[in-house]
């Protein structure tokens, strides 16, 4: 697991590669306005726009799962792409 590992154009919050060569990219967002859905969408958009999965691809990852996670106070939402 790498936290804030540089991949693509910047740093993802969390990047994981399993022994089975499955990669996981996680981007976290705080939803100031409480709109968790919107913040999750922004997190997934950021993963794509900044090409965060590139580092995992270079290390031979076969499958990449992307998660946008948003939270506001005690509420949380997770969206997978």
C-alpha cells in the first residue's frame, strides 16, 4: 500500500496493489456542503483526470478498481468505478 504515492499527474490519497496484481486507487473528499454524491463524483473524476492509475499500470497491475469516498461529519459514501 502506498499513501499519497505519486502516480500520473499528482498524488492519489491511497494506492494499493494486491499480490494477485489487482490495483486499487482511492480518492477521499470532504463534502463541505453535505452533498456526498457530488463529492464522490468529483473524487472519481480526479482519479481519471490526473491519471492516478498510471503508476499501478507501470507495475504490471492486471485490474484496477477505483473508489471515490466522500464524508461529511459522521456520514460517508463510497462509489466504485
